[in-house]
């Protein structure tokens, strides 16, 4: 089964089992906007809690913030978003599809890397255990050519975008013979820049309304509150401010399910440091954030760093943690060394000083900033897509299971009375009452026990507890593990401790 088919199955599964629904579906939906269902909202909340616990709770020098979505329009002028927040887009004249020009070239480069890796794998099979992959990568002419083609294409793209030479971006697409992914057509328009800001009006009457924006990121709310947090919390450099919340972008090209959406949620942290310490903390947060991802156990080979050649106007260093989605490696989280750009820009536009007095150095300065920014929806998709498994069992049957990390699972435990009589439902309800203050539980008595197991496998429930007639005799129940399908008897009084240990963030943090 190819990756496209797998991705289609994940999308279908998401709707069937209450994870994600198309927004406004009864009115034929809205492009690139989705609603989270009963299981999706729990998974999303658990991912957010995992991030917040690791970022705020586990760091005494990082605190939280919840800034407003609507902010003074001058903030977005100062940040550069009004003038420079845009994507280079290109239209295919035959398919009538619009694409990001930079993504087309990046995908072309990625294909060259795949060709190189394919050659390396073939050579590894041919030469056996003595094969040195790194040496082959450096010496084989064909592999070197593929990798150089990828590198040179990305380098030229970066230079063209930096110089705002959109004609050369199109020329690169034409020279490389890049075709429309849907139609195969190479009949392209010129490349144009499209601003991604969502503007609206605020005021009692249209004539006197002020232009405001739906925020495209949460970071600026942190910057304009820098001094408020620092002074009220008596924070000392280095320290961080974390925030989760909705952001909005006028995505012209919104594809690949929830990977790119017009309304989405971010988890951002801005870490304020002394001038000169930016690069040190940039490297620290790169490694710290990668470790956070890998701790989930989704597979270390699913992650890689991609250092930026073209830097944003505010950054002197930037890297993405990329994740291998079913449609390839794509950005999951960005780490940026933002220098002192943002605070200085807001000083200029507001006329207010945004400086920190350092008692150790006995002087004022504008702090530098290291940013970590992750899309919650992208993280949701990463967890969901990597957890989706189709398994063939020993008895010849098949099951679909979401092997979601136990600490993130929407439902932690299902209580299943074997029969709807003989007092078993009452015992099940008592067990649920005892557990539901600590865990998100679900009581399920419909269908045969095997069907119920499969249903909870499909939504990723780590543990199923079966109440049977033996329970009435000795106060024990059968507990079933989702991943191994192993079953064992435990005392009812032990359930809280057993489940609590398995689903705790302690297992991954």
C-alpha cells in the first residue's frame, strides 16, 4: 500500500471514530477548516498538556501567558507582518491549481535525496555487512550528483527569495522541469507574492471602523507583554514566556488535511537571553525540543533537522524539526534565534522602552530571543498518522489500532461489563466512578466483548477492563493491554495504581 492510500485511510478513520470533522459539513464545508470531535479534542488537549508540562511546569524560569487575539494594528506593522508576511505562489494554467513555488522546489530537492538514498540501499544489499554508507555517499558519482542537485537547487531558491527575485524562482521551476503534481503540466504563470494576514474591521459603524488583524502568530503578544511579565514575576534573565492559542492565516494553498489550516493552534515559547548568548541557547533548545519529540517513542528515524538557508527578516539562525508524515518530511517545529529584532521594533513603534536591567552587569539592555514554535494541529497529525497500524493477527483476522503514546491517548481506560445483567453493570459503574477523577474513562456495554475490544483499539484506548462473574467472587477484573493484547487478572483496588503508572507523563518526561 502506498503512502497516499495510507493517508486517505487515516483521514477516513479520523472522521469515523470522532477525531476530526470537516467544519460546517452540513453546508458543504469550508476549505482548510476542521472541527475536532470527541476523541480528537481529548488527544489535542493531552498533547497541549504534554507540551505545557515539559515547557512551563518543568522549568522554573519559564512562565505562561494568554494574550488576546485582537491587538493594536501597529503591532503587526512593527513585527513586519503587514509588509512582509507573504508566500510566493504560482498557478498552473492547465490544472488551474495554485502552489507555493518554494514548496515545489523543496519537493523536487527531496526527490533527489530519495533517489540518492535508494541507490545507497541498493548498494547496501549488494555489498552486505562491509558496506560503508557514508563513504559511498561521498564517493559514488551518481549519489553525489543527486545530493549536489538537491543542495544547489535549495541554495539558489534561498538566494532568489532573499533578493526577492521571483523571476528566477520561476526560471528555476522551468529549468528543473518541475510539473504540477496533479496534472503533470509544466505550463506555469509568473510567481507572485500573496500576503497571509487576515484583516477585519473593529468599530460601531463601518465608516469609522479601524483596520485590525487576526493574529498570524502568538509570539507578538509575548513581546509586547515582556516587561509586564518580567516585572510582575520578578523574572531574571534568562527566562521564557510560553503561550498556546489560536492563530489565523489566509492560506491560499491549503492542502494535506490539517497540515495547513486557515485557523490553527500554536504552542510557542520565547526565551529571553543576554546579548551574545543567543547562539548558545539556540543550540540548547534545538536539542531539548528534539528530545521532547523523541520521548514519545513514535520512532527516532521520523525526525530530522533542516537548517534554513534563507532566514526570516528577524532571525540570525533558524532550524526546523521535520517529521516524516505520510506525504513526506515536513516542518513540525521551528527553532529561531530572533536576535533583538522584535523588542527593538516595538520600542521604535510604541515609543516605550522594552529593556531589562541586569543587576549582575549593572546595565540596561534589550534582550535577545530564542523562539520555539510548534503547530498543535501538525503535532496532532504527526501522532495520529504514526500511530495508525493495520495488523494481521495469528488467527488470520485483522485489526486497526491506534498505538498512540499511552499518556496522550484520548480515553485511558474502558470499562466493559461482560453481560448487561447479574449485577455486572453496577460493578462496572462503581469502578468507573472510582477511576474517572484521575483518568478519562468510557463505559461500554454494547456488542460482543471482541467487538468492543476492536472499537477501543481503533481509538487508541490503552487499557480495557472486563467485569465478569469472577469479579463478584473475588473482586478481580481482567485488564487488557492495547498493544500486546495481553490479558491478566488484577484486584479492583490495584487498578488506579496500575493505570496511573502506565499513562503518566512520568513515563516520557
